[in-house]
């Protein structure tokens, strides 16, 4: 396929608006998969293995090679979504006819818009009784100012209108503009770890040609690799031996771990360096969680599986952590909250990175509350403390505005603007500290709006904040793993809540247990668990009372899990 007969495109949509269903329909139409279920299972298998990855589904249609570059729709992966959009020249903006524009529709639209892509709006689910395509057309015009004169109205489920999509893609989306005669410039936009072949990269060949046996270099790490296998995704790996300008496909090139494959990195032939593509940022974790095994004997087994999981996901950061009370564990960093969910471990009490700016101009990033200096250590040295802030976009029916405004207010949110999208739907923008949304914000938003509000966020950098470190003391000893960083306004409530919860989960001991929360040595709240009577204890603990403080680890774990 010459470059002018290639189209690289994606589908962007809010969750559940039908992206996967439409992708499957298009693959069926081009005969890449048949409509019977055995093939569906192949795709499902690919999906299960790579829950959050970007997939490329190449399909031949008439004289064209169409690469559908599918991106995960969630905000945590905005950077990855935007990188994968770099490999596209256009995108289908899919909107559910009954739900209309939702928060991720807006976020994804702007990512695509900022990359200068051709955007084709399509309205899906017109078969639903609740479908209101005219209303959605109005929303698209007023919110995105897109031309809707020949908009496609489809049902990805029943197939109505789907046949018009690929001809529109070919007509409206320009072919990639690369030049096969220029030096190689290859753009890496995703990777995963395959147990059999190692790291598999997805790349777009921007210029030049890449073949098996070529020696290439990463512009970021300047590490050298040899191409072992190369080809297209059809939809599974199909070896072609080379890829040339305009094509996207997979490249396997002697990388040992997924962490070597940096999304957004540029590769070139070793003796022929080129300018890397702009916009590269190494992955940065924004949500951190401490993980400790309940049974310390499980450490090695868990260590193995956690290491394996991080091998497969270049954007997870991993550090060993030791806590006096909980033993050995890990501190794992994620791009965001969904990313953490996907990791499928029981990780609770996530923290976000805080920043300390010193008077001498230096700064320090704190990812673990135990690293946070005590007030005394900061005396005369501190310039300011900062915390990460996000810009939240919330779309909701106006009748829920009051209760969502309350919610955002209680999370230290500041309203920046609100606009009506049509008579009854509102877009609100808030700046909210990231720490306030990492736990249950999304659930709260859903429950307060009967599921109708949708939410998306983007990074707004750091902002000055009056944050403090709260310590939890058991019998006057600080429990490092329970230390937490929070805003001063929350200290009284959280302090009381924590002592109370801990007093409920820690079983009675032979001795009195005093639980305290403190800030810089000052006690905020206190609970006391009275000692149990001796005869009862003998039965429960077999009389082993030699250690001064021996609280069952399980209690801490329960506490951590309950938040
Ligand atoms: P995520 O993968 O979670 O991001 O969702 P998605 O956007 O890929 O949506 P998916 O294709 O999984 O569809 C979500 C639900 O909508 C599924 O239950 C589909 O069967 C249904 N659906 C998709 N298209 C249509 C349609 O045209 N009409 C109707 N009635 N239902 C549809």
C-alpha cells in the first residue's frame, strides 16, 4: 500500500458509548474478523491480556489499508491517548444518542483537536427508544463547533448506517504525510510484555523504512536495539519483515523489560539520528499506594507477582518499603486511579506526590508520607508546600447541580466556570486537589447524581497549600505506614475518625492500648482500648505476652482497607 492509500484513525468516545462495538462492526465489514463468535473470542483474549493497552487493528478495504488505532478511553491515560493520537491523522468522535456529550467526550475531543486531527462526529445507538439524535447534534454544534451537515447516525449494534463510515474516513481523513526516502523516524506509542517474545512495541513509521535486522536507537535513552521481528496487527501480529513511512505496526527489538519502551519516544537508525517528535514526557506516577502482605510469609510470592505485573506496565513505578508495624512491602505508583484499579491488587489509602519548596530555591517531591519532614526540620528553611491540582470537567443534568456543587466544595474544589450545553445539561469546570479525588470522588459523584454526572480531569500542576503530616501513634510509638499528609482544614475530622476506626479494629490486648493522632507532636485525637482481663487472654493467646507491642497485623490491614 502506498502512503496515499493508508488511513490511520481512531475512535474516541465516552465509556460505554459503543466504541468496541463499532470497532468490531468495522472489522467485520472489512472481513478482518467474521461475525461468528470464535473470532470475537480472539479479540476478547487480546483485550483481557492488555486491559489498558492501545491496540492497532489493520484492515484492508477496497484499495486502502486502514489502521484503527484504539485507545483506552479513561483520563488516567490522557498522555497515552494523546500519544496514540499522534500516530493518527483523524478520529471518529462517537456519541451515544441517548446520553449525549459526556465528560470524556469533551476531554478526548480536545486531545484530538490539539493534535490537529480531522474529527468526524458520529451518533451511535439511534435504535434506542430514548435516542434523541437532534438534541445531540445541537450539543455537538454548540460545544465543539463541528460541521454536522452530513453527520452519520448509526447503530453499531444493529449495523444501521455503519457502511457509510469507512468511505467517510477515506474521504475526509488525509493520508499520513511521511516520506519513505527520508531517514528513519519511528514513533513508539505503546508496548506490552509477551511471555514468549518479550517486549512488543507499537510504532508508527513517520519517515523512512524499518526492516528486520536493522539497528535502531532510542532518542530518549540512547540505547541500541536490533529489530528481531516486525509487521502489522491484523488484528494479531502478522510478520511483514518491514514497515515504511505512514504505516503503523509492531516491532520486537531485544528490549528486556517494558520500562525500556517509553511511550512517545522516537527511534532512528543508529548512524542516522533525527530530531525526535515533540511532546515526549516520561511516564509520571500521580497516585501512590503502600502495599503490605497480611501474612509476612507471603512476601516472596507477592513480590514475584508484583514484579511481573510491573514488567508488563512501563508506567507503574515500584519501590520496596519497610514499615515497623507491617513489615516489608511496596510503594507502587500509578498514573491515576483507574490505572490503580486495573492493577487489581488490594491497594488502599493512595497518596499523591507533594512538593516542598525550600528557601534556597531547591525543592523535593514527597511520594511517601514517611519522607515528609517534621515541622521542626522545616523551620527557617521552608518557602512553601505544594500539592497537585487537577482541572475537573463535570457534565450533568441541571437538577443535580446543587448537590454536586456541595460535593466539590467539600473536596476543596473551586468553581472556575459553568456553561449550559443545552436547556438542561451543564458543563462545570473545577480546580480540585488531586488528593481529594483519588479515593471515592467518582463514586460520590455518581451516587449524588443518580449516575447521570460524568467526570474527567486533567493535570493542572502544583499549587501552594497548607498541608501537614499526621502521625498515628500506638502506645506513643508512631506507626510509619499509617502516617498521612492532609490539608490543615481536615486535620480535626480525619484525626478523630482515624483514632475511632482504629479503636474499633484493634482487638483488646493484655495491656491498655492508647491510639493517638498527632501533628508535629501535638495530639489531635485520642482513644483508649482498655486491657482485657487476664483469664480471657490466656485462652486467646496461649499466654504469650512477652512483647511490649504486638498488635495483629491483620488489624492494620483491615484498617487500611477500610480507609
Ligand atoms: P468501553 O470499552 O467500556 O469503553 O465501552 P465502549 O465504548 O467500547 O462500549 P461498548 O462497545 O462496549 O458498548 C457499550 C454497551 O452499549 C454494550 O452493552 C453494547 O452492546 C451497547 N451498544 C453499543 N452500540 C449500541 C447500539 O448501537 N445500540 C444499542 N442499543 N446498544 C449499543
